[in-house]
């Protein structure tokens, strides 16, 4: 008989201000939740409501550097130079 596959968990760490922490603790006490259950439930609800997002539609800000675009341009320039040297040799 096969044993169940182990669930894999990942740890997430983030910081809250004291005010945010107090508000969350008050909410959790009033709803009889632990902060961990609160965050898991909030995350699950968010994912369920936004599940149909398209992974190809990433927001790219105007100020984002185009490092990889420059890499493509450099490769194109190198291939042009290589072609020129081949033509000069022949």
C-alpha cells in the first residue's frame, strides 16, 4: 500500500508596521482566527478571484530598463560585423 505524497510548503517572510499588526491581531481575535490562518485564507481568496490572469500580460513600466533588448541588438550587430568580415575575406 502506497503512502500519501508529502505536501511541500514554502516559507514566506514579510514585515508589517506596528499599526497593521495591531489591526490584524484585533481582527483575528474577533473572528477567532490565528494570524497564519488569516493570511492563508486571504491569499486563497485573492488567488481564487484572480485565477484567470494571463501569464503573458506582465505590466512593464515606462522606466524599466531594456537590458535584454540591448543584448539582442548587440548580437545583431555582431552578426552584421561577422558577415562584413566574411565578405571582405572572400
